[in-house]
C-alpha cells in the first residue's frame, strides 16, 4: 500500500478519526514519528529497500508536506521529528534542522538528538534551553554504548530537566552490541529520574523492559510497531504480560514509526484497540498519557 492508495479517498483517515472520536478524544498524540533532512531520510529508505522487495516497503513514501498533511488528516495533534546520528559531528546539524522544522510546524514537538562526543553536553543543554521537548537515542543505528562517559552529563541534563528521551534499546529488528536491557538499565541505575521512553516497547525483550517500568517511575514504553501483524510474526508480545501492560498503562504512549512503516497507519491503531485492555487504557495510550507528559 502506498501513501496515495491509503489516503486518496480519505478512507483510512476517516477510520482512524472514528476510533478516537468514539473514545471522546480530541485526537492522537504520536511520540514516535520521523521527520529529518531529505538526504538523511532517503538513506533511511534506501536501507529498508536493500532488505529486498516486499520485506519492508515504505507505505508513506511521499514529500514532506504531504506526510505532515497525512498525520493531520488522521487527527494527530502532536507528533515528533525524531532523527538520530550514526557518527560524530552530525547531531548538532540534525538539531538545527529539527528546530527549524518545529518552528514551521507548531504541532510538531521540538525534537533533538545526541551522540557520544566531546561537545554533546553543550549542544544538548542548548537544545533543552531553546525548548526541545523530546530527544531520540538509537543505540542500534548509532552503535554506541549508552554508558559512554561522554554521555554521563547528557543523561544527567535530561534527567534534571525532565525532558523525555525516546531510546531504541531493544534488540529488534536486529541486535546491536549495546542493545538489550542491560546497558540502558545501568544508565537508569545512575540516573533514576531519567524520563526514558523505550521505543517499540523494548521488542523483543518485552518482559525485561516492563521490569524497568516497575523499577523506575519515569520510564515509559511506546507502542511503535508492537502488536501489529507485521511485528507479531517476528517478535510476538507475550500474552502473559498483558495484565502487566494494562496495570502500567499510564506509562504507555502511542508511537508508530510513521512514515517508515510497511503497512497502513490504521493497523497500529487497530492493533491497540484489538488488545481489548479497556477504554481508559486505550484513551491513555492514544492521547492522554503523552498529552500529560508533553503538556499538550
């Protein structure tokens, strides 16, 4: 399915809007979406294309403003412009781009990122001071150790300011040297007030990351790709953990990975509905939890 086929007649948008309207919500808050410089995004798409035809087709492969319009058509009140560096001397440039994007798109959370390098604390502090509302750390793509001493003050600044950071630290879709619950749990041990949002609910190590939610009161999960038929084939969420997911529902946030998903946006929303964890749980996940966290 392409962006054009999924949205041209408004069918998908209408169905997404029906879900949140039936819950008496004002819309959705999606904490895990990607907007980044065009040359960087093209490289991300090329990575997925290289997996082979049909393995990970980019559903919403269209221009930037069309992607923004699609989210708005779905009723997404706030979204993020998450990006992530894979080498030094890249994060500051990405932060400058994201700040400009947020200036021109007020419904986008002001987003930023970092990399273990000598000036990381400086540009992270600058981003926080200029209003960055969410950071992204990608331990798989960045291939760095979150315990790197160059990041100690970065985690400290984020913890002290209460600024959420979406961390891809689970071992899916492919493990990295520093993925899995071990490295990030040591960061949380040293910075227990860090507002960490575990991307993809920590797939496939779901249980271990739920343990971290129980241990640290400011750790959250985002739902990105979790429970969709696509991810369930590769890394199914254990049914025995659904009671814990319900109990910790106030710290579960909607995330989707838009636009870099191999299926329609509606599938993520419907997958959460189909869990049947209750109206209050669903309202919190689709809107209220993130609205509270980000002051929407």
